[in-house]
C-alpha cells in the first residue's frame, strides 16, 4: 500500500485533473541525484520543488530542473531559501518529499522553462521515497497561474 502521505498527493492531483501513478521505491529519492539514479533518467528530468521566501510576499515555490540552479537575484525582490520549518508549514510536506502541487494551501509557483526540454519529468510524491512521472505540459497546465520562465 502506498504511504498515506503519497496517497494524499495522488488524491489531490486527481482532484485537479492530473491522474498520476505515484510509485514508492526501495531506494531514497530524497535528492534530485538520488531520484535520477533510482528512476534511471537524467538528473535534469527530475523536478526540484524548492521553497523560497519573499520578504514582502511570503513563501513561493520554484519548480526547477534537477541540473539547474535558481538565481534568486533573477527572481527579484528580497528573496531567500526557506528554512526546513518554513518548507513544512508552507507546503505541508517535509524537505525531500515536497510535491510540485497539491500542497496544504495555494502557493505561487514559478516553473523553470528549461523543464520543457523534456516531454516527461519526474516529481516527488510527498515522501523521500516516492516519485511520479508526468507529461511536462500536463504538469504546468494543472498549476493555477504557473509562471513559466528562466530561473537561472
Ligand atoms: N525528492 C527529491 C527529488 S524530486 C527532492 O525533493 N528534491 S528537492 O531538490 O526538491 O528537495 C531537496 C531540496 O531541499 C534541496 O535542493 C535544498 O534546496 C532543499 N534543502 C535541503 N536541506 C535544506 C535545509 N536544511 N533547509 C532548507 N532547504 C533545504
């Protein structure tokens, strides 16, 4: 049986019209490198769900290709990485398992346009051992007001 946290993610995504197959692996998928090795894809195909905090606007999410880094200066404003506690309270999930959508509350989401290099990408499914594949365009379409742009 799927971990209840991963099942919650699958249920929430289905409510948004995204029917994904969340898989629980024997190996860790806590980092993009580990997830890529476990799934057998290149690291760029792994979606990192990174939480940042804007001093004025609060927490927001950046979905970043596993082989890219976010340039916080390019995102503007006064931005820093969220702490582990802020990730948990902002999304409802712990670092290493944060899914790209289906959080406890709506989260403004920037999407790294370089993910469009791939037809399919792999995302965290709520825990550090769960992942799911999704068509990149379907993922973006399911995120309300996704802000697709260069992040690096
Ligand atoms: N399951 C994998 C692949 S989908 C995953 O969740 N990768 S991730 O990149 O989205 O999550 C790990 C990220 O959490 C790291 O890249 C890092 O930005 C962030 N992180 C790790 N440790 C901390 C920490 N102590 N405080 C704040 N952020 C952290």
